[in-house]
């Protein structure tokens, strides 16, 4: 079920993309833990499709940071995938990213 990058970089959440690199969902470390605890299977045996949240909130690279912060606060998410006009993943923005830039 994915690689170790979620835990290596302490992301906590990753966007899930299709073959065209379009975001189709999000998966969190919490989603994985709950699935493993409730499905009586090893996490490595549970397909991502059974766990992901298909309701995705995102931002575009040129979106105003205040709008992005409103989305994060309103939807109670800590990370937003950044997508281009075609819905293709460009990156991920976290509250930590914003806090680090605010100090500059």
C-alpha cells in the first residue's frame, strides 16, 4: 500500500492520482491505521481504493494564500494538493509550509 515516504517525511497525508496524474483522492496515516484495525487484514493487504477519501479539496499554484487558508480551515484539512487547471498534481501544501514561509 504505497511506499514509506509518508512516514519518512511525516506527511501524514498523500494525494492519490490516476494514470494521468489527476488527483482522485487523499489517503492519511489515520485512514491506514483505522482500516488495518477494522478490516482484520494487514495494511499491506488493503487496496488504497478501499481507504481513500474521494472528496478532495485542492488549490491551484496561482491561488491567493488567504483563499487557500480559508479552505484548509473550513474543510479541516492539514494539507492540500496543488493541481493545475487540468487537475494534474503539481505538489502538496501543508500548514507547516505556510508557517515556514510566514517567517521569511
